[in-house]
C-alpha cells in the first residue's frame, strides 16, 4: 500500500537527494495512527540548526479505513508492516508498505548455514587463486 509521510523542514530535501535508509525500519499502528520507526533520513548538509533527528518516528498519512485494514493484518502472530521503498510522487514523498511475516527459527538456521557455506566456498576459491 502507498502512504504519505509527514516530513519536517530539511527532511524533504534529504529525501529528494535519496539520502534515506529503510534498513531495519518498520511501521506500527498506535491509537489509530500509523507511524514508521527506525527510518534514517540523513541530515541535510546545508540545513545547519534546522535539521531534525534522523531516526525520529514519522507519521504516515492514510485513510482511517486503510489503517484499520492494515491493523487487522498485523494483529496476526508474526506479521509486521515493512517499508519497501520511498519515492516522490509529484511534490509529495510517498512510502510503499508491505505486510511481511518473520522467519521461523528453523528457517533462520537454514539461512545461516547457507551463508556460512557460501562464505567458506569463497574463502577456498580465493586461496586457490593466490596459490
């Protein structure tokens, strides 16, 4: 789903420059309002004292009906709202949200094992190149 973002001052200029990091960010419904947490918008270089906290919670703008629908999805165990991308639509900053389910414990172990195996293969390949 698409949502608008309530930004302040120089944050808009940083978004226009693409200085946004969505890694580890998530959205949550609180008191009927939608907020995104851990979204890092770097301070604007020329903003001096007008810059804002890069990790502050930001309000997302959606219709009440859409917020209630998302709240229903994420009440299921293990589901969360994840920002997928941020973009400009005309003069407005928009964020794309998706409902995601966390990995099960056995899935995490499998992913870790695959990552370790891949790393080990790369190590042995590098050793063969330099030998």
